[in-house]
């Protein structure tokens, strides 16, 4: 399953629904939660043991962030990769606040 996470709060309930082999992509202000110094860093590290975590590079850049600030293991992708993910996954779940 592909999870599209737009929520900046990044509620624990979202992570509880990420299964082994899932992919989750953080977009918009949710990218702030990917910071290694952030309050969700430990949780993200745990989720990375069972799922792939991605952020859109443009969404980081526009917010003045860069890859060196992310929790290790989080991958940056471009829009072409995002489109490819939507084609690969039959089930897509969007999380919005």
C-alpha cells in the first residue's frame, strides 16, 4: 500500500497502519516531521524497519530543509518517482488533517 501523508501532526495511529512492505510518502508540511531532531524521529526509525519512507524533494526545498536533516533511511524523490509509485500501488491511502 502507498500511504500519502499530508498531516503535519503525524499521528501515531497513522504509523500503526503501516504494514510490512508498505511505502509512505510525506508531503506538504508533514515533511517537517522527518527531521532527525524532530519529535517523531524515533517512531520514524522504527517504521523504517518494516516500510519505505519517502519525501518529495521539492516539498523539502520549498520549506528550507535538506536531506542531511532527515532521519537516516528516509529517501528523497522527485515528481516522476511519485507518479511511478501511484502506478505501482493498487491501493493508495491519503492521510489529511
